[in-house]
C-alpha cells in the first residue's frame, strides 16, 4: 500500500474523530483508524463498537491496501507536518513510513483484519434535514447527560421521531437527564419521514458526538437500518447504536395547562441566576424563586458559605408563591435560546417550569422543581 494524501483534505477529519478515542481501552485496535487505499482515494473507518464513522477522501494512490494506525499519533503527525503532501508507504510486518524527502516517521501499524466491522449504508430510505438545524438540535439537548448510576433506557438515549405540523413533516429530538427535559423541533426537507413514524431511542453518547462531525452547510440524510441510526453528509457517514426501550409519553409536561407566563430579558435573567449560583455547591444546589406583586426575588442560602438575594421587576399579578430550582439548569437552557426575550411558564411549587423563546417555539426546556 502506498499513497500521497493532502494535509488540508484530511486534517479536520482526524481532529474530529479524536473525541471518539478519549476513552481508555485495553483493546489497542479500537484506538486506531482503519485506512483503506482504493483506486480513487482513501476510506477511513473509526469505531468504538457503539458508534462508527466512515469517510472518503481524495488521494494519489500508487498501490492499494489497508492498514490500522493509531488515530492520535496519525493526527499529531499530519497536524504538525511541514508540507501539504504527505507520503504514506506500508513496508513489512504492518510498519508504516510517513514523510517526504527530509521528514520521516516509522510508525507501527496493526493488522486491518483485526479491525471491527463498521456498518456501511445500503439502499435505505432517508429523511433530509438542513445540517445547520440538526447541529443546533444536538447542541440544544447535549447538556442532558446521564449519570453513571442511571441505567434507564430513556435517560441513556435520545428520543428521535417525526411529527406532523400543518401538513408538514418535522423531526423532533427529546432528551432528559431525569431532572429536566429538552425538546427541539425542525422541519424536514423532504417528505419521506415514514421511517421514523415511531419514537426511536438513540445511544446518547454517540449522538452528542455528532455535533463535532456535522458540517453546518447543506443538507444531511437520516436513516435507520439493522438497529442503527445512520447520518450521512457529503463524503462522511456516522452510525450509532439504537437502544432497546420505550421513551415515556411526555405530552402532559410539554403542554402543561393553566400556567402563569412571565416574559424576561434573557441576558438579565441569566446573569441574575449566575450571581445567585455563586454559593451553590454539590450539597446546596437550589435557589428559591419568590413570585409576588410584580417582583421575582431569588435567594440563595448555603450555611457553609453565606447567602445572597436579588430581585427583578416583572409583570406578575397572580397569587404569590415560592419554588426552588437548580439555577444551572436555567442558565444552560437560556444559553441555547437565540432570542433576546424568553418566556417562563410556571404553575406552582409542585409542577415543572417551562422555558422557551418568546417567538421561536422550536425549543422547549422543562425543569423539575426541588424540595424547599
């Protein structure tokens, strides 16, 4: 196997796949990228068994072949290589020569036959979505990570489904960590959404990694085959393992009735919450919201550190009440809302609070109250 690759064509990809190689493993082959030199270019394969990646890139191939190379070391070599063209040549016993006339690396490779199989796409139906929207959907739900102890399928996975809005097909993502829930909707480009006519649970860790791989231009395609979700964009394909389980019906909390709606300036509200979070610790996470006479008063008390209090004038004429929330949940939700004004919908100290943009209703976050 012998080929010359262009540094600019492959460096970004090698950087993006490093996130999949952070987890320590005793299986050295999983730390590798499989490179197949074909007649018209290179095919790269990466997997951690749950998530797979395949990409095709142009290269000048003198002789075809395959080799598994440590992904981190290959990235570092390509990143710091002084020229655009990089010659890669397999010698004997899976050793690889990488370099040019004055820079040479000798890198030990591994048998490509030992590399796990990465599923390739066959003829399956796809949904098309604008890539920048799908990337936003992931970013707006990625903070809903599961704790190590939580083994519930609907917490370990992300719910993916298609819905109908005014005779149009929309794709919906719902994610929860057990204490809060985020829902994001965006329209599909085509109408072949029947493959997601039921809720699909996608392995959360791999799904969140997609944000680093998606190019936020053009369209991407989404399909399902053999218990895997496939995301295809340009010359790259990602496959993610589905989870066996049922995502619970959350329609009751997505559409809570008889709420009190309060419009707030996002930036002022977020900075207020950050100031009130200064005394928050692992043992004292919550702050108390008091709604009373056109005022919202937030207090934070930590016996080990001290206490703080801040008030904001709002439009509020209902009966007064107190409720406790984790302020970090609000701050993370506010940070992904793209409007200047937000709406919080609240009922009482026993009912979840809803937060969304004033006009754009594609994103909704549901936050559970804490015990006072």
